[in-house]
C-alpha cells in the first residue's frame, strides 16, 4: 500500500515533466519553452508586452535615436523581454509587420525604423535612383516637398569631382556585407566616405557576378576585400566562397581577404539564438563545412554542440558603427590621397574650374538683355517630337545656341 502511494506521488509530481519531455521529442521548439511551461503566472499578450517595452528597445537599438535602426535590430533588442513576459517566442514577421508599425502609428512617433529595400525607383533623365526602403523613400519625398522652383536663373555648377572609375585614386578597400539592411545606417554614419571604401551586399550567398567584381577590383588594384557576416554556418560559408573557386566561377588571380567577423571573439555580450540540426548527417556536414572554412574548436563547440548562432542584427546601431570603426583601425583602412602626379593634374583642373565658375557667375549676374525666340515653346515641342528620348532642357540649350549664332 505504501509502495503504491509512493508511486502515485512520484507520478503526480513528474507527470507534467514527462509530458513536456515527450513534446520535446516531437518538436524541438518545445524545448525552448520548457521553463515557461513549468511556471504558473498570468501571461500577458504579445501586444501588451510590446506596448510596455518598445520605447526601451528602440532607444537601445538606435542609440537613443542617434542612428537609424532596422526593424530587425529593434526586434533583437526586444526579443528576450517579450519572450520572458509572454512565455512565447516572438515571431519576427509579426513583430516587424504588425506590432512595431502599429505602435509607431498609434503614438505618432518619428522613429527612423528602416526596412530592407525591395527594389528600386528610377527617375527619367536625372539618373536618380531611390531604393524602395523606408528611409530612402522618406528622404526622397522630403526632397520633393522642400524643392522650391527658382525665382531667378538657377546657379550653374561645374562638377569639381576629379573623374575616376574604380579604386584608383578613389577607394582603398571593398566591404562585403552578408545582409542588405545596413545601407541606411552606413549612409547615416558616413562609413564609405570617412574610410574611402566601396560597399557591396547580397542576400545570403555571393552570386557569380559579385565574385567576378571583387576579383577584378581587389586582385587588379591590390586592395583588400573585407568580409562582414553572421556568426553561423552560413556566415563562414559566405566568407569562404568569396575567396575560393566554385564550379560556376573559377578565380584566376589571388587577392587579400580580411574576415572582419563575426567570430567568437566578437560576440561577447550579444544575444545568441538557438538553432537545431534535424539529423546526424546534417550535423556532420556542418562540422566539415566549418572546419573547411577555418572555424576553431571553440567556435565549433558554440555553433554545433551548443547549437547557437549570433546575427549582425544583434548589434545595436551604435555598436555596429563602433565595431566597424575598430576593425578598420586594426587593419589599416584609411583615407586615400592620390600620388603626386595625379594631385598636380587635379590641382591644375581645379584652378581652371575656379576660373570658369567665376566667369559663369559674372555672366549669370550681369544686367544683360537676352533675346529669346518668339516661338520658343513650338521649337521645344517640335524637337521633342523628332527626338522623344531627349529632355526639354537639353533641347533648350541647343535652341538657344543656334538662336545666338544666327543673331551674331
């Protein structure tokens, strides 16, 4: 009798645990919810939790509004607290597409939360391209609203920029980023301009065209390729395939590749996330891949045995900028100054531009009566009918040149 009572007592205490363990065997995600399933408290909804913690998450991700922050960065800043408050693992899509925009709209906030660009918008003739991302579209619309038509003759400017194409005399490194969502942050921090680097990014694995580009830029001009990636199996693979030949693309020349990270020494203090391998074969395959691309034993243990990873998005915007600045300093990435011969040519060109600009300004401000053709609009329309690919202002220059020559 006593034995049966003891058995019943043990089963009563361990029944809930046994049920949870069986759930874990059927679905690995249940393991992540174990401690919440074993606790009893009133769970708040995801919306209630977001309402309480989003201001703090935004301030953390953006550095109190110092920089724009991607929706994913805000999500990482909020994720842990949301999970603790609700007992559920928050989904990024629901957070980024519903919770975050609803909160911003409800409270009429001007947070610079940016979403990845999904395509591009092109103006005709001006060659202006606007990536279809939150911040880029907002800036473009702001330019339109602030544009005021000139009341006088617009200022005529000569482009003072010394003509270059490619690295020579312009930039000294190429930064490859695994993700595309950091563009607005990099632009806000003026990373490309302050360090004279070109920046490229892809969604995931590098494409053949990107390998062709980096080989021709880096090998031919002897500049390094800087690779920035997540700390996970895919990140190691991306960094590795950017410097080794594949079936689709064979590198003909070697060049210097600098792995900026993320590596194990970079992720201290950043929030990791769990990953799961479904089969032993998958585990073994990832072990071979990581070893092939230079992962240390400690990194193998973190990524495979602990089954965790860390994304670049786990860094707040200030952390991301500081991380890049530190890495650039470590690897001697600095501003470019052309050689003496090029500086001399550029100086002579700059002197001529200064003289021409002075003459243009004198002409622009002179009290001179300019005779215009009486049928000006008709001539413009006729020229555009004949050559519709031209712009009206280009046609005007030709009309006025011909009119002036005829008058002389």
